[in-house]
C-alpha cells in the first residue's frame, strides 16, 4: 500500500483534472439534458406550442411541471417522455397487444 501526501493545492488540481476528464468522456449531449430545466417560454418553443397552451396544460395537470413560488419549471427529459407517452400506437402494436391479451385470456 502506497500513501501519498498532497497539500490542498495539489488535491484541488487533482480533483479538477478528474472532473474535466469525466466531463470529456461523457457522450456529447448526455450530460446537457440530465437536469436541464426550461422556463415556460423555453418549454413552449421546445414543444412547438404557444405559452397559453402550456398554461392550459399546467392548469389541467396534463403536463409534468415543477413550481417554485410563482415560477414554473419544466424538465426537458420529462417533457420528452411526456411527448413519447402521448404517441399513438401503430396498427401492428395494437394487434400485438390484442393477440397477447387473447392468449392470456384462454
């Protein structure tokens, strides 16, 4: 076992170097969307909807949102999942689900 003694400046440099290396190795775009929060205007642009439409969804609790005081924040990742959940199923997917249901029913 090797024991290495570092002063505070060396330790700080070592930590900064490790963080830079970890960020550089992260696939492009992966770390940018993890916790990216959007304002209502940014969410409207992202979803290609108007701000009043977004407010309507918020009032009906139809869209994932966080509220801090009077401000609304939207997670880009949650909005993406929300859009994906709303996708209509293809005829093939509906047929597969029906067949699976019928097989289980027997």
